[in-house]
C-alpha cells in the first residue's frame, strides 16, 4: 500500500470536508522573452505573473478576505522574501570573505 506524505493526507482530508476550497487552476508563468539586461525585462516579469497573481487575489476575496488586505498580504510576503534574499546574499558574502 502506498503511503502519502502527511501534508497530502491533511490536504486530502480538508478537501473532502470542504471541496469548495479546492484550487481548480494551475498557475503558469511564461519564461522571460528577453535577456536579463533588456530595459523591458521588469515589465515582462510583471506581465508574466499578473494573471495568476490577480487570480490568487480573487480566490482570497472569494474565501472571505478583503481585496485590500489580500493585496497587502501579498506585498508583505514579497517584501519578506526580498529581505530573506538580501540576508542570504550578505551571509554568502561574509562566508566568502572568511574563506579568503
């Protein structure tokens, strides 16, 4: 008998109880159409994630969250991710200097 990961069992049980909470769409992001140094690359990235990001906000609103609070939460998550990346860069730089 195949064993499922505990998270999958928990998710499966949750969806069995509340099937309306199931995520029905698959998020896809198109790859960058231009090189990293292209001036429109940042705009390309925004366009690549916009549809799925707005769908996520709509899902949050459908679940009872306000649109502004869902957007604020997304911004906070993004800011936290940027801070974590910066902290990782600083740590890697420090480790590189210590190895010299």
